[in-house]
C-alpha cells in the first residue's frame, strides 16, 4: 500500500458516519475510489428505500477521497459543493459509489461519481454526482 | 393540524434515517419546513465535524417536505436532484435545515434551503441547497 | 437521416442563439449529440476568453438535443436545470460540446456533457455539465 | 463611485458577450449586482423564447461581479461552477438578473441569483442560480 492509499484509508477510518453506515472502502487507486455499504432499514426514507442523503454520503466520501488520492502529501480535502441526480430508487442489498477525478488543480479538484444498487450480483445505476473539492493545508493533530 | 401538515409529519415519521439521526420536524407551514438534529459523533467526517452527507440529508428531507406541503392531496414526492454548497464546517450542538418552495409546478417543485449550526443559541449559516422535487401519484399501501 | 435526427436538426436550426454563435450540429446519434462553434471576440468575458455563458449555451443545447434524440416522437424537450463546472479557461480556435444521455425516463432525461477547446487540432477539456431535461407534449405550430 | 464599483464596471465593459447581448449593469452595491438585457430574436431557442444559455450568461456575470464587489482590491474572479434551475419560459421584453453574495471567503465566494422576465413593468421569476466563484491574483495587463 503506497503512502497516498494509506493516508486515504486512515482518513476514511476516522469518518464516524462511514462506520455507522457500515461502509467499506473497496478500492483506492490514484484518482479513483470505490465505497460500498449494505442495506439497513435504519437509513431509509418513507418508502423503505435508502435515503438520498445516504447515497449522497457515500458519493461525497468517494469524491473527497478520489481527490485526496492525488492531492499533495501535505494536503487535506474539503467538500466545496456537489450536485447529485437521482436516477432510480435506492433499492438493493448493497450500494456502491465509484468516484473519479476529472481535473486535479492546485486548489480545486473536480470529481464525478456514480452510485449503483446491487441486487443478486447485478448493478443498476441509481445516482450520479459532480463535485468540487478543495485542497487545504493539513492540520497538525 | 391541517391535512397537509398531517401528511407531511406522517411521512417524516416513516423515514428511518431521520429517526436514526435523531432529527425532529420543528415546523411545517404551506411551502416551508424546518428540521433539526443534534450533534452525534456517530455521524462525523474525519475531523470530527458532522459529515456533509448528514447536513445534506436534513436539507433534502426539508426540501422534499416543503414541496409535499403544497403538493396535490393525492401526490407523493421524489428528489430528482439537488446541489449543495458547504459554507462553513458543521461544528455545533445542533443543526437546523430550513426549506422554502421557490416554485411549485404541476410536475416539478423547486426548493431552496439553508442549514445552520447552532452554538449557545446562536446560528451560523453552514450550507445552502437548491433542489428539484417531482410530484408522483401516491402508491396505495 | 432517420426521423429523430431530422427532428433534432430541424429544432436546432430554429435556435436563433446557435445561429448567432455560428454553432453547428456536428453529429446526432440516438442518445448523443455534438455541437461546435468557433472563437469570436463578440462572445468573450473580461480577459478575452469565451464567456462561461457561451460554453454553457452549447453544452445546454447538446444536452437538450441528446435527450430529444431518444424522446417519444410527439415530445419536445425543456431544460429543467443544469450544473456546470469550469475546468480551464475557454481559450481556443473552436469549442466542442458532446452530450450523452445517462438515463432516459418517461418524464425526465438526465444527460452529461463535456466541452473542449480546440487548438491546432488538439482538444482540451474545459467544462463539464450534468443536466435534467423534461419531455413535454409538442405544441402544434 | 467607489473603487470597487469602478473596478466592477470597468471589467463588465470588457465583456464582449455583455455588449453583444445589449446587457447593462443597472446597479452595483457591495455584495450585490443587477444586470439587465432586452429581448432579441438573435438569442432565442427553438420556440422563440430567450435561450437558457443567455439567461445563464447574465446570471453568471451578475454572480461574478457580486463576488468581485467584495473581493480584495488586487483580486480578479473566475467562475468555478454554477447550477441553474429554470422556473418559467424566458418570455418578456427584458430580463433582469440580481445576484447577492451568500458567503465571501478568502479563496471562494458563494453567490445566489434570480432572473426575472419583465413584461409591461411587471417581473416574473424565471430562473435561479447558485454559484461558486474563486478569487485569483489580478494579472498585470
């Protein structure tokens, strides 16, 4: 595991929300990240589907960590903004978010990400995100 | 409590995620909704602030229910898409999302919403959303 | 030229703005469209680059017509909303917008599109759009 | 006219697109800007309404200049990204875009803006933008 992947995985492990959601970081490559979480009735909306905010959460973490995977060694990242389109109900046994860097700048990195519902091993596209992430100087901690 | 408020509050009560977040629906008026949740370390990102996805979740529910509060009696609502800008870290004892309808159409309703961090009774603007919500025929259940 | 391409090209020809910009529809396939326009000092911002609004205009038309290319025969399309990220200054001899349909629904179609600056035959990614388009019943005219 | 307003108006005057659209800067206050342009058949879409890209152009310039009106003296501004919702067809004698700063940071400024169609002196809300603008060091020129 290289230094960037180590840094990404260490930061992910500190996200209380990802632990609470039971989310796992499946893969980290330079400029791309995959996060997966299982269905849980504790995270639903009124129809029993997974809440848009939960799908957004794994998409956002995936975008942030895709950006971090190519950021300078001394940087942390921060979500400036994102847009998400919801394409189909979040119905599935599990949900996967895959983010890629579209452009990495000195200050800002732009990522896109897709979310899929997994049913019986088959994936269906359910949401897509376009996100702006900012590099900031790492805080001593 | 009028019929629309009753319908909004009943739907909110069925959102597993809102229960899990400890979120409360503070106010429902025709065309506006306020949702509040307390800080909880289970919902944080890597710096111990509340995760952007959680702030997005209460903003999204607020927008959806603001739209539902003015929708035809037989309609349900669905989030088509939203954009969120994060203006300051989500640091606070509690977080409030306030949504208003900007335009209610037959099929689509556009809402804007702001999120605030509450500290010692003072509010600070931390995020703002612009959302598109769709009216759909209510499912028999 | 099939019926859908004919419909797309006929509608594009009626867009006064595309004529004014000198924009051409380079290609129409089911679910994808390419539009190109040359540099013109009449469409710049304060630094002499092409204005973000012009790049947005060809991205928006590309998304709308990608959606129309797969819409029911009796439908027109309408831009509900879009988001654009600007990745590099719009400096070039010409600009190309390429849109693809990510999901075509009965009422709403979601498209993504990228814009490129062309210099000496080489393309550089300068902007990316995520758009929501609505099918509406065609007006008799 | 104070130094910031002078800087904003001088930059606006250099935007070839605004001249081409016949757009005027109606008002500049610290943190808010108003731009207006008349209807012109050269800037329409297929139904004879003003093209979404034109409404976006005046919204974008309004947001950029609202940000510039509160930026440090030595800064220029750049559009990072924006989202626009279209609420009603752009039908009118003239169109007005009004932008306000929601948060001005050292690097990034977030603005919201509304666009109105003007008919017989009455205004109708037709579009709304949420935009991220970046301060950059002014280029010597």
